[in-house]
C-alpha cells in the first residue's frame, strides 16, 4: 500500500535529513536520519528487532516538526503481541488479578487434576516457567495480587493451589479478599505493569478468554496504575498465609 505522506520539516537547515514525514491517513510518523552503526551503542538499545534500523534525530527536530496532539485512540494489542511483553520486560512485571475465573486455566491438565481432587503436577519446562524463571533468576521481579471472593470460586481455589508453581519459578504471589479490595478502592480491572512505565489492561471475551490488551504508556495514567499496585501490595498477604487463613475460616 502506498502511503500519502506530508513532509513536516527537517532540522538540518538544508532540506536533507534528519526529517519527519506524517502519514495523512493513519497519522503515523516516519523519521529518517543518520544511521547508528557503532556496535557498543547498538548493544545498549532495548527491544530492537532485526528488521529495525536505529537513527539519530536531534531533540529539537521532534519538538519542531513532530505531532502536536496526542492520539487518543486506544492501542489494542492482540494476544500474541501482548505475550511478547513478558519476553521483553527488563526489571519488573506485576499483575492485579480481579476475575472470578480464567478460561485459559480451565483448559489445562492441571485444572482437571485439581477438580478431581488430585495434586496438580506442574510443568516446570513449559513456556511460562522457562520465560519467567529465566527473568527471576536474572534478578527481575515478577509479582501478583490475586483478589479472592468469599467464598472463593473454583477458579480462585485453583489459583491458590497454582501459586505453588508461581512461587517455584520466583514469582511473589499475594492475595486479598474482594471486600478488602473494594474498601481500598481498587478498580475492577485486570492489568499488568511492565517496568513501571507500561500498562497492559486486559480485555476479556464473553467466555472469560483473553482477546487482547490495551497498551497504556502515557506517564500520568501509568502513575495511577503504579499507585494502585502499591495499594494492593500493601493490603495483600503472601499466598501461604492467605491459604492458612482460609483453612482456619473453614
């Protein structure tokens, strides 16, 4: 597809590069400038793909000729694109789990074992265990706060058992009752925070399956979710203590 481009301007003063063009239909910005080739500099770049070329653009060029208004349309990631966030985060990934059930859990062999009253046999060589285990072993933090109804749903009881698997690969799993979450004014949203500057707000279908995620990177909104994370972490308790509390209650 041939794009319809508008030349916004150049910071070179001579009509050459670096320069900024804008796609008149999509609003996307195309930038060209001197290519970065120094190997030591390239080694410091994060999330760069094989088909991507890093370039140098003076800050004033972006200020002078970049878009002046923010795109308010939500950015929706497909499930497979969302999954790549777990491979690319650097130092932390954190999840607030608000739902009463997750369809993906119910499709597993361990869920069937759990419903039969058997002790689930966790797969320590699965893709999640390998990806997250490698991250935590390298020093990254991965945590969750799971909200539990009173009484817990079957799916929530399964996740209480599944916390053993999460902990075995280095995750910090905590729980809190839904009534406590409501008193703390936690939203009825299920989301991940990556490296404290990217939020993925999960989108669920009618069958409780994940159909996508809204990507949020605007600093003010991200800070709101970081604040919610801190509140949840403060009120939640380690899953082992929560299970003991639940057992005593029963």
